[in-house]
C-alpha cells in the first residue's frame, strides 16, 4: 500500500486587544493517518496593540483520495463593530480549480448585523448570499428589518425585504420577494409581497376599537391574490364588527366584484326596568348575487303592566322570505287578571296571524279566546277557539267552543 502526502491545512486565528488564554483542536477522523502541529506566538504590532497568532498545521495522508484544503479565520474588534472573516479553499485534485468559500460577518456594537458569502468554482458563475439584520429604537418606535439576497446561477436568484414596526397602538409588517428561476435567475422577473397591520386602542369612554388589514399578491397566482379588512368596535351598549375580503385578479380595485362582506352588530339598550337589544347579521357576495340580512329585536318591560315584544326579519336578495313577530302584554287591574298576545308570520308559502286572550275575572275562573287567520298554502278565515273553566270546591265547570263565522266545528 502506497501513502502520499496530500498537503497542509492551515488555520490562522488573530485576535486584536484580546489575550490568548486557551485553544483546542478537536479530534479529526479521516481515512488514513494525520499529524497535527500547533504553534502559538504573541507580539505587538506597529500600533502597539498586542496580536496573538495561532497556526495549526494538519498533515493528512489518505490512501485513495487527494484533497488539498486551506482555511483562514480572522477576527477584528473595533470601536464600533466586530468583524469576522472566514475563508476556505479545497480541491479534489492537483490540477482542478479550488472550490472557494468566503464569508464576512459584521456585527455592529449597536443594532446592525450583516453577513455576506460567496462560493466560486461550483456553478458556472460565482454564487452569493447576503443578509442584513437591523433593529431601530427611536421616538417611541420599534423597527426590525431584514434584507437578503441569494444567487445560485442557473438555478435561482432572489431578493427579500422584510420589515416589522410598532409605534404606539399600531403594529405593521411587510415582506417583499423578487425571484427568478433557471435562466432568469439574475433578472428577478417574478414578485410576491404580503403586508399586515393591526391597530387597537381604548378610548376614555370605554370604547374599544380594533382594525386589522392583510394583503397578499403574487404575480404568478392571480386567482388567490387577496385583501382582508377587519373592523371591530365595542362599547358598553354597542358591539359591531365587519370583514371585507377582496380577491382575484382585481383584488386591489374598489369596484372589484370578487368580494365577500360579512358584518354583525349587537346593540343593548337595557335599563333598570327594561331589557332591550337588537342583533343584525349580513352577508354579501356580489359575484354570486347573494345579499342576505337577518334582524332580531327584543324588548321586555318589567313593571306593573309588563310587556314583551320580539321581531325577526330575514332579507334575501331584496325579498322577505321570513317575517315573524311575537307580542304579549299584561293588562291586569286590581281584581281582574288579563293577558293579551299576538303572533304574526309571513313567508312566501304561508301567512299566519293569531291573537290570544287569557283572563281571570274571579279567583277560580279562567277564560281563553284564540283566533287564527291563515292564507296562501293554507286558508283559514277567523277560526275562533273559546274556553272557560271554573273550579269552586266540588263544583267544576268547563266549556270549549271552536267555530268560524259560518260554521261551528266543536262545542262542548
């Protein structure tokens, strides 16, 4: 078996203004044998700054493969920033071009960090990558930004810009991407971007408001581009919210027909002796010609002569498929108990109207009167039901009468 010497692997570590205290070379596993030699020196430079150098030489002997690596790590600390430089070269044959990877990291002592790297002799042209991270704090505003670029020639090229910002009650973020694939990797013809914002605040009158927006756009996916707007407001007596979604090719136009609008409102005007609230829900989809709205209102008066009223309305494409109402009232007096009620319902198939009266003229006597009128699918004209019940000790009496203006159906 023949062994050949394959070259030296050299690492140079230079630290300015930093005393050298410890350096360790971890174990290296290779096919074959290796010899490691570490040399350390310390001397002042021309400016009088102490410079520590460490040179590590690794002599590698491998039976089958030829590999020529060289590496460099350089660190500098200045007043305003810290710089790190990495450089690595490797080739798999004596006659081949070396693969060269160079990277620079700069970290500002303030709030900015940058990284850049290049890779040569792997693609047809040099590949590169860079990123810059920055954080800013001024005038009550916090801002975080990122900027990155990537180029793999003939494969992909991209540029990314990102931002997150907070100022008072407003949060916002944005991300923009430009990219190119294959032969367009240097031209970045395609673009996507998204943005979000959120504002929430509470006013002295206990009113809370929240507003959120979201946008998404991509040049290659017009059918899923969209914009979403959310509004919410809440106060002790009123709560309302709405969602507006615009999507499709014309997502950012005011007259875009591809939209979805959803809203709801709840109003509570209750007081000590009164319960009163109103609920409203609506849905609109213009391109589907859908316009739907539901309203529910209820009130209840709690005092002598109590009264309650409930109404429901459904509106569908400017038509009223359902309208219903229920109302009752206590009209009792000192020695006479009396309740009156009414129910209405109107649909395209059936109309119904009923009235009810229940009274207690005496302690053990009850009287009931109900009247029903119906039209459309079922026709009923003034159908009346009368009931009477009296209970006095062992004397009990009950009567029931069901009739219409022209005929009697039941009488017992």
